[in-house]
C-alpha cells in the first residue's frame, strides 16, 4: 500500500501489505516493488523448516536475514 509518492521516493506502509503464500509450503512473500522489466523487491518469510528448492537467478538476488539462518549452497 503506497502511503505517499514523490518525484524521487515512494513510501509504503508494509504492515498493510498481506503476506502471500508461494507455491512452496511455509514460504510467504510481500511484494514491495515491481517494474515493467520484471525487476522486483519483496520480503520473504519462511516458517521454521521451510525449504526452497535449488534454483538460479538470471539477475541479482539480495537477501537480508532478520531472524534465523539462511543456508545458500
């Protein structure tokens, strides 16, 4: 939910964006940004023990862990 947008910034009330389940059990996302080229910024929440299958990214992937452990092998 956009609270305010200026020429250079967009402010979101992230607490009002619902967690959306993904096709992977126990994995949820909140989409914060998406542009026409397909670039996205999202928050990801994983239940304890949830697993993402091995996958590749064509572009950049950034992860910021707030709580718990991320193993990326």
